C-alpha cells in the first residue's frame, strides 16, 4: 500500500471533503506497516474498498414550522461498512451537517464499532436541520418528516440508528413513533437511545461519558497515574459532557471547567452533584449557551469567548464536536501543564493538536477508542431488545466497564512501541482495521 497514491486518488474522487480525507489519512498512516505484512489484503484490495461507503442516501425533508411556513432541509444516511454486523451509528441534527462530515463520521464509526467486540457495522446520518430555538412541536414535525424518508432503509437486522449531536431521547422518541406507524409493527430494536419504559438501556444517556472515564482510568493506571485529585476541563454540556463529569467526579477527580459556544465557566472547587445535574437543564433549554450556569451557581465564573482549554487543568476532555481543539489550544494546554488529553468527541482534536500532544509525550487517546462506550451500550441495548431482557443499571455498567477495558487492552496490544510507549492512536486504528479487514477478506469480493 502506498498511502500517498491512495490519498491522491481519494482527493480526485472526493474533492474538498477535507474532514473525510483527514480521517482516512490518519488511519492509513497508522496501518500502513501492518497492512503491508498481509499480501492477501492487497490482493483483495481491502483498503481501496474499506475507504468508500457501501451506499449513501440523500433525501429532502419538508416540514411546517409553528408559523405555518414550509421549511426544507436535506437528510442523509451513510451506510459505510457492514462486514461485521448491521450498520450502526448516530443521527446528527446540526446546521453544519454535510456529506463530507457524515462520511468521515461513518468511516470512524466502522472502526470504533469493531473495537467494542460487538457485531456492528459502521454508519452515520443526519440533517442540516438546526434544533436550537425550535419548539417541541417543530422538532416532532421535523423528526416525523425525516423518518418518512428514512424508514425503508433501516431495520433491526439492516441499520440501527442512534442519537448524536442534536438528537437526544426526545428526538429518538419522535423518530421511533413515526417508524412504528409507517412499518406497522412494534420492534424497539430499530433505534437505540430509547426511553427506559419502551426498550431503552437504563444507562444509555450516561454511557459515552462513563465509558470515556473508564478508558482514561485504565490508561492512567498503566502510566502510574490516577484520576483521584486530578483537575479536568470539559467542553460541551450535553449528555456526553454530563456523563463524563458525573463519572469523573465519582472517581475522585474535580471538573473545574465546562464550555459552550458562548464561552467557558470556571468552577475552581469542582462541580458538585447539583451542578452536574444542571447540565441536563442547559441541554434541554435548546439555547446552546453555558452562561446561565454561572448565573445559577455564584461560586462559578463565566468568561465569554473563551474555551475550556483556557483553564489550567491536568486532563482535557473534548466532549462537544469534531476538531474543536486546535493547535493553539494544544499549545495553551501544554503551557499550563496538562498531562492527559482524551477525545470523548469523535476526532475532537485537529491533526496539529494531536501532533503537539504526541510530540510533547503526554498521554493522548483518540475518539474511536475513548468514545466507544456510547455505541457499546447501544449494542447492549440491541441485544437486550432482541432477547427481550431488562438489565439493571449495575449489569449494564459492568458490561460497559468490561468492554472499555477490552478496548484499552487492544489499543495497548497494537500500539505498544519498542521503547514501551503506547501510541493509542495507532493501536486503536490497527485493532479496528484488522477486525473489519479480516471479515471482508473472508466474505469475498462483493
């Protein structure tokens, strides 16, 4: 495999799709050495096949707002790779959603799902619909119109969407209700992230954040460090940031900063339980601002226009969006003595930031490993639905902890360097790729 030649061909086929091309380049550079040790992969052209999605659905979503005005958005579903199981990946409702973003997320999802040990392929979807400021009725009408176009292409053994940015339990409920009406059958397994009363996993809202902290805990233990007493800065204030803050606090760390598009809140003494729970109120407000946190809790201070990374911390956890932590942010964190960064959001750091962290020799873990707890719990929810089981929160948490430990072990196995250093980026990429590539090889050319 020649990475430069492959990337040149991809750039010709996908001009301007920088997020997607960036994600592919990172994986190809990580796996190049291992790939070239397997001539059978080259003969079957595994790389040329694995970097292209199986199919992409694009559709118009027309709905009516509360003023009676007809609105039109674009909807997408990228079914990227189904070699190891039904397509699995979230739906994202955000004004920045486009095919390049969803291809990159679907590509990453393929390897992240493979890391979980569960039989799930990779997919991603969503719409350029912006839920910020919309009423519940408007969001319901949009979700119903979106599902009207999508429903024929998903199913419990075909493609199982979940939530993502802009799609929480409310949206999953509206989507599922419309799916059942159209399909004329009740099967809770066609979407994950459902309510507990109708087939959902008791731990799903917290799962991505919880899983991230379990991974970080194992990473720190191997490095001779601990979460106890560590200060943490978190970006975002949705379910992921909430779960990460909750579990970090339970494990003895202090979450001293959270941020939103409007600025950063500094909590010098760390968040308490009441503060952590308030994050859910912020998310539910649909205002997408974090300033009200400091208005409610006088021990916190709000600084407009700043990111979480401006606050001196031991550990940085990007939890909001891709490429949210850039090279300048990385320099600021390193200057302030940060010694661990873990991407809880998919590709939360730019390549420049990742290079800065790795060059500085601090602990760094990529999103496809750290972020896998959410989809792992979605996989457990699928199993629970198919087997008509109802697991307790403790049972789900134990399974999640085991999966994250297994992911950490796989990253260490494939990422350990000759000097003993663990390259978690390389380890995660190789571990996920090898599983998917072997499955593709064994199933022939199709």
